C-alpha cells in the first residue's frame, strides 16, 4: 500500500440549495448489475444484532466504556481515516506500516473485508457520477427497502469498468488480500480474547453490541446522507450529489457531511464549516503532527 499517483479531482459547483426531492431525481435504471441476496452477509448482521442485544442487556459501565473507545478507534481511525480517506481516496500519504495498521483497525469494525468495501465504493462512486444511476446506488427508494438491499444483499455488476477508478495494483496488495480473506476471524478472535480475559458478557457488549451499532449506524447514515439534509454543492452531470446532515456528520466522525465529500472527494476534510465537527479530519491533522501522515489534501 505504498504511494500511488493521485487521481483526477472532480470539479464541484457551489450553491445554497437543499437536496432535491426523490421525485425530481433521474429515474433511469441502466442494466449494469443486479441485486442478489447475500446469505453470509445477512447471517453476520443478525448474529451481531442478536449478540449485541444480549450485550446491551448485560452491559456493565466498564464494558460499555471499552466498547465506546473501540468504536472510535476502529470506525474513526480505522474505517473513516484509514480505509476511506487514506487507502481509497489517497487524501494523504503514509507509510505501508501505518496504512496497514489502519486497515487492520478497519477490519475490527466488523463491517466486512477491505477489498469488498474498496470495490463497492468504486462502483458507487462511478455510477453516482453518471447522469443515470442504478436504483440500488441512487437512493430513490424507501428506508425499508434500503435496509433489505444494503444489509442483506449485494450489488453484482455486469462489468468492471468502475475498477478503473482504483489505484493500480491495489487488489494485489498481500496484506489487504489477507485481511479480505480473514476479516471475520479477527473479529471473532477479539471476542474470544475478551471472553477469556473478562467474561462472555463483556465480549457480547464490546464486540456484539459495538459491531451491531457500527453495521446499523453506517447503513443508516449512508442512506440519510443521500436523502435528507442540505446540499450546498451540486456535481454537474451526476445523478447523486449527496447531502449534509449535521448531527449525523458529527456522530460519524465527518462521514455524514456527505455532500462535501461528493464535491471534494480527494479532500481529507469532510466537515468544511467551523460548526461541522469532523473528528476524522482532526485525526488526520494529529497524524501529521506525529509524523505519521504527509501531503494532506484539504
């Protein structure tokens, strides 16, 4: 995961308009892929939901505190800063060791394998920036349908044209390939260690409850940040420009300021205004201060 050439930056227009209602969005549904039920993905979700429900009932203050700390470390530092801003968008440069550690923290979120996330992100980015976008990626449907589609199914593309958006050689990286094959084992191993060191109840809270919250929270924020909120930037020629939802932006370490991200995808900063608290951006700045990151795009 060493340095790779920066990709082109998409220009953005600015304005002060709110997100257009779903009925005003493009309703073309090009035959570029199909939605298929993913039994393993669905089983993982409900295993974590049921385990997490038990963990919430038996939670102790100490277990909850550990779960919150791990939530911030894995989702903010690992997933948002490491996988999303660092590896996918290359919004800053860091050593292979630093990026490798961040990728491992992203795996411990329990959200899935890194290469699966990277490829789906490329597909989403590609089609949302086209005049016509498949319904699965266009968020013109209800919250209930999105719950089924995005948490229980996968979108299988008919071709790999979206992969051209990815840095060359990314899918040949041995560390990412290893994490892709074994990501769930690392989550389960963490649960086993906690169960042995503390208790099974603590493992249910720290791993089950935290992972269920991450899965459901990430899904809901992604949906909300394409349907509700403000839209100061409209990307020319794109079917979807995203929206900013302030409270979700703060809670998601900057990810909920999604319209900013659509407008400035190469930027490590998602919260653009002073009141848009972006803990992911503050983390990147801290990494720079510690000499762990450089060449940050803001």
